[in-house]
C-alpha cells in the first residue's frame, strides 16, 4: 500500500475532517504512517483561527518541500481554512504543493490526485463553496477508536466580529438526521462507544427527523441514544442564544448525554459582547447556567474567553472576572485577542496594547485554573464511570475520560480498553485525575 502522512492543525472539526480524508485515501489504497519521510503523500490540514496561521503553515510546508527535492514523486496536499483564506495566492506562495483544497472541497481529492498522477495538471486548487455538500460524496467512515467525533453542522451565520469561520467554512448547514444516524450506527459497529457531535454552532442544528417532523438538537440526541452500543453522547460547540429549554432539559432526561457543556461566553461585559457581535448579555448567559445547574447540579461547565478585545477597559475586564466567579468553571480556554485580517474587529478603534492583554490574561487564567483545580480535587473519593480509551505512557497504565471530560489515569488490564468501568478517584491535579478500578 502507498503511505500517507497527515498533519492536522486546529480544532475538532479539522480532526474530524482529517479522519474523513483518511477514509477517502484508504479507499484509494493509502495507509497512514506517522513518519513523513516514509510517505508517498503528505497532507496538511490547516487552521486559520490563530494569528499568523498562514505563516506557520508555510514554514511547516518548507520542511516537506525539502523532502520533495529528494523524492520528486512525493505528492503534497494542503486542505482547510488557510487555503480558503489565501485563495489563488496559495499556490504561488507554495509552488511545490500539488493540490490545495478548501474545507468544503476535500471530497474532490480522488479526481485531483488522478489529474496530478497522470500529469494532466502540475498544480490544482479548489476553494469555493459548492452547491452540493461534501457530506453527500464522502465514503462510509472507516474504523474509529472508542470515542469519535461526528460532524452534524458546519459553517456559521453569526459573524462574531473577531471570527473567520463564516468566511472560511461558509454559511450554516445542518446535515440531514438520517445521514447522521447512519454514520453513528456505522461507527458503533466498529467499536465506538462515545460520540461527540460537532458543529461550529452545534446547538443550532435542525432538520427533518425520521418521523417527518422538524427536529432540533435534543430530538437528534434522543434518537441517537436509541443506538444500543452507543453509550455516551456529547456536543460541541454551542452558542448561548441557541440553548433552548428543551436542550437544557435533555441533560436530565437523557442519561446518555454526558453532564458536560462547553458554552463560550468570551466576555462578561455587555459593551464588549455587543462589540463582538455576540447576541446575548452576560445576565442572559448566567440565566442559562443557573437554569442548567438547577436541572442538573453535577453539570461541568466549560467556556472560551477572549481578553483585550478592542475597547476593553479595566471595568469591562472586571465584569469578566465577576462572571467567572459567579459561574465557577470546570475547565476553560482563554486567549488574548488577535486581529484576523478581513474581520470587523481587526479594523476597530481602541486596539489594546499587548502588555495589557498579557497581564489581563495572567489574572484571568490564574482564576480559571484555581476553579479547574478545585473541580478536579472535589472528585477525589468519588467513584466515576470512566471510558477507557488508550494505553498510557507508563507500563500497565490506561487512560480514559470521566463523564465531565476529565482525563483519568489508572492501572488496569488492557483487555478493558473500550469498556466503561467504575473508577475510584484517588488524586487530582490541574489537567487530570488518578484512580483505581472500583469493584
Ligand atoms: S458563533 Fe462561533 S463560529 Fe460563528 S462567527 Fe461566532 S465565534 Fe465564529
């Protein structure tokens, strides 16, 4: 078999896309290798969410171009949001790349490989938003590990003023329920026990259900929960205004839905939320959290924060700290604002100096880390059901996930991989728990 090396940058959606691209390549006779030097095809799946993303991609590609000097038949493919953002300029900047495909075009990889393989073209690029969705052309998913992503929604119509997603992934699109159910069923036959439903705005998913009625995300979750071997369901990433009461209720009524919600707030200041074009206020966000805590007291809440958005004053930042203190997050992701070319935020007045952004981020992260540590320490002594996903670095160690998405390490027989077992938590730190198998 020919060998493919895949390098994935960025978010869970890119991880999912890379797996789907591997499904395509498996059908063309490629197997994955972890050593790029041994490969016949190198695929770099790129992300444009961070500052200087393109520069990082071009510098990484430089490494692979050197290999191509020694292996002229090596095919280099680049996919993802950097291709979309750079457009036609991409191949001019990377003349050694054979194929460049935007996030909505990777299903065309087989025909592009044929063009390159038969030397009918020297380079090809495709970075548009086709009328027909790529999902209609992808092969059945190949084998997966015990926990897997499943994209149900893609793109976004919300246009937050700092975000490139609406420009790189296109308009919001919900996959049909029947296709999602079929993909989930195939995954579970290959051993998947936990599925994380993915979307840039996943809780906006909607469609016609298998009963012919309009469905929202909670209906889809309940239908997926009927798949016998599917034991756990999660969804990410949600937008606060799309958190309906029905979806909140699902956390109590549907036992297969894990008690973990990632709900990005970004800022605790209403002035900054308006400037970000986030369409909720801090008190509306808190209402959702408190309602959910009433329904499901054990829920773990996670969030994203941006500090130093243009116009953020000390009092706005203090409102963010105030919100964090009110919620008490189990985990979080926080970043300094970095302007992305082409977004409204990049052209706003009142850009914040780097040193102020850094000092605010330090303060916020130390508060969030204290909350995360406390959440983890509070698990000591409890018995949690843990899905064992893979072997650890130490001999005899297995690693899994708690219902709250914490990493859990323990010593156990590797025959238990793929099982959900009770684990007594004996230790904790910021990023993981330790435990022992409870009988
Ligand atoms: S809702 Fe999320 S994906 Fe959509 S524009 Fe805002 S930040 Fe980007």
